[in-house]
C-alpha cells in the first residue's frame, strides 16, 4: 500500500508546476506590442551594462525594467532561482525597483 506518495514522478511537468493557492496569482502577461524575445535580450544586455556604471541613468533603467516585466514574471512563474533572476536583472534588487515591482504586483492582484 502506497500512502503519501505522489502518483506522478517528480520530473513530470504536472508535478513540477506549482499550483496557485488561495490568494496567489499565477499571472503571465504577454509582451508589449513590438517586443519579442530578441528585443527582450537587448533590453537585458542594456540593463546589465547600465548597472555596471558608476553613475546610472535611473530613468532609462526604470523604462527598460518596465519593458521586461513580462519576461521577469515568466521567470518567476517558471520557478527560476533568485540567483538566476539576479544575474539577468541586477537592477531588480535595488531598493527603488523592489518598491516599484511590489506596487505593480499589488495592482495586478
């Protein structure tokens, strides 16, 4: 008798996908008009290079972060590690972007 065992193996997509609990949001927005994977990759490279600068253009960073929001949301929904997200979007972990991201998520829910 098998009790407390999953019927699916742990490597199947059904068991790997986290099911939203009550009050959680499983939302994945589509890219803005004119945006695709190639343009998102360019935005990510811009963000990485801008983040390495001593004097950053906060306005441009904020605009690019807004453009890449659907991709970041997709990464979170896919269960990516924070380390991977931080490598792709280092600006996301600064205080102003954390506040902005939190507000945008609260407006969705």
